C-alpha cells in the first residue's frame, strides 16, 4: 500500500514557501495552502505572528510549521481519497499531487477516465462511473491493470491534467503566468 510521506515529499517539491499574489485565486499561500480556500488552517495564526516581526516572509521558520503542514495535507488531500489503500505508490503520488493542485474529485475522475480507456473495451473490467469517488470498484479496476500499463495510466492522467490547465488558461488568460509551474507537475513517460 502507498506511503503518505513519499507522496508528500514529492509534492512539496512543487510547492513554494510563502506567497501573496493578488491575481492568485487562492490569495495568500504558504507551502501550497491557500488562505482563501483554507482560512481555518491553524498555521495561519503562526504566519500572522511572523508578519509582525522584521524580515517577513524570510523570518518564517518552516520547521516550526512542518507538523501543521503535514497534518493538513494528510487530512485534506490524502485521507480524503483513501491514499493508504492505493496499491501502487506512483499512482498514489500522482493522485495526491493532482488533488493538491486541482482537488481530489478531479484527480480521481482523471484516474477513472484513464482506467476506462485502458480496460480493453470492458474485457478487463466494466467501465467505471467517472464520479470522482474512489471506492472498491475503482480500486479493483486499478488492481486488474497489468503492471506494464501503469506508466501509460500515469501518462493519461497527466495528459488530462495538462489539458485542464490549457482550458483554465483559455477561460482566464491572466492565469497564464502559472503555466510553467503547473506544467512542471505534468510528467509524461517515454
């Protein structure tokens, strides 16, 4: 079964430290936690205390916030899609990172769409309902996928992710400034 800390460490490589970009829909952000979307995160009190001291945001002691950050990500982006039950670490890593960046429903929907495309016209398993909910039926379908198809599955999920970024930027061109960061998360296999 998948290990949260492995997925967490990989995703944290994509997340910055502190930022407060007025054009970011998430607003003030610390290590990917957006205040507009998660105003009750208990780390915000510590961030606000740092603001009152000289050298903000350079004065933030990341190690003092690590437990709050880890607990937040585990509860809100790992446990919500049953990350511990994913049998393949690479798939769990991808679902976690996509969940953090887009939400768990979209990540699981990408998984379900990709599994449906790989089920050999339902000869391996019936088409999944693409509802963004990870349950036993989706987990079973994932376990039936041959090991040699895992890289293709990951590529398909990433293609869907990349397409979502393009569509989002088309709807809101001001978001184009995030393209490089977003697409650094899209990994295609060879």
